[in-house]
C-alpha cells in the first residue's frame, strides 16, 4: 500500500505531513484517475451487477431515487454513441461497457398517476435532486469500479448532441442525461491529476475565498509541473492563441469564456422538465 504522504502528494503536488490512518478505501479514492485507454477485455455481468448495486447504495434525496442507469454493451449502439463524440476516438469505442447516468423524474410521476395523487413538483428543486442523485450513484460506481481494478471516465460530451443521444437510448419524457461513463480494464497507469489545495476549496466555519489570489499561481505551477496542458488540449486557441505554459486557471477561464451547451434548457423543456 502506498503511504498516505505519497498519496496526498499525488493528489495535490504538495508535501503534507500526516499521521492519519490509511486503509484500502482511502487509498483507492486518493489514487483516482480517469481512464482513457482500455484493454481488449470484457467485464463480466456478475461483477457489473455488484458495481451497479454499489451505485444504488449511494444516498438519494428522501430515498426518492430519482435516477436511472442505462448499460450499453451492444457494439453498434456504442459506436452510434461514439459518433457523437468524435474527439474521444479511439479509446471511447475500446471500452467494453458504456453507461448513461440519468436524472429520472418520470418514475415518481408515473407512480403518482397510478396512485391517483397530484404531481406538484415539476420544478428546479426536483431537477437538482435528480441530478444530484444520479451524480452520487455515478461516483459510487466509479469508486467501486476502481476498487476492483477497473477504469472509468465520465463523459459529459454526450450532452453536446443531447437530442441524438436521447434518441439512441430511447429516453422518454422526464429523463435526462447527466453524464455517460466508459468502463473497462485499464491499459495504462497514468498519474493522478493535481487538485486545487484545500486552502482554496475548503472553508472553515464560514465562506472565505481570500486565499484564491495568493494561492492560485502556486497551484497552477504544481498542476503544470505534473502535466503541462498540450497545445491540442488548450481551449479556444483561435481566440487566445497557443501558450508554452497554459495553466489550469488560464485554460479553465478560456473554457468558460464561451457558452457551453446553450441548448440544454430547451432539451429539458422538450422532455417536460421545468426549471421554475
Ligand atoms: C460530470 C463529468 C463530466 C466529464 N466529462 C468528460 C468528457 O466528456 N470527456 C473526458 O475526456 N473527460 C470527462 N470528464 C473527466 C474529467 O476531465 C476528469 O475527471 C478531470 O479532468 C480530473 O481528472 P481525473 O478524473 O483523472 O482526476 C468528466 C468528469 C465529470 C465529473
């Protein structure tokens, strides 16, 4: 087992002193990395069933469980999904399993009708609860898969062409994708990607983001030292150019300088989901 100090160094690029106890769950979570390279090896149904049970073991708002998961193994269907995300070729198609994690407000609506009750919560709060339920289930799935030696990568890019994606999976009213997830046996070790330090992300007692200005440059340097952002991964180079050192904060702010997926609200509306 790696020692805790090396795991924390992997996560933050910082030397942190600690005597906290380590166990295999903490080790696996601290070692997380998204996997974008897979072996030509299938994932058996029994293992998948256990991983799905782990996903369903996540907490859910009021235990309403407002999410669904579609498991896609069929190569033709996976290739139709792959066509929607050409930037992820060829590793995306190599993953033997693709899962779609979906917010699902349809199930309770159907049950309300069946039981003769009004349904009075087609609103932003329900949307948020369903999205959070689906995200927690996906994260539990990721942790479980990684603990079994599998690799995963969440895919929000499927939302770039969300209408076509919904058609491929036959998503009905009240069901919306939060993200896809590739699953397979990793063909690579990779390095953990450096996270923002706790001094920026974690606030004690009350919110205070005073450390951002003083700490962000050091974070940018650590992230760059771990894995420089290559020209091909630098955002909107037509507008901002290619930089020899394109830092995390430069690339993140470049990314959000242009609207992403402006069609999403219209998609939700088309599925009968209101954000009132
Ligand atoms: C909701 C969500 C959507 C994501 N979508 C994509 C995606 O479309 N394509 C991709 O290559 N990675 C995607 N990722 C993976 C992130 O890029 C990755 O988690 C992040 O860079 C941190 O790296 P790590 O997971 O290896 O620690 C997504 C992650 C999340 C949580």
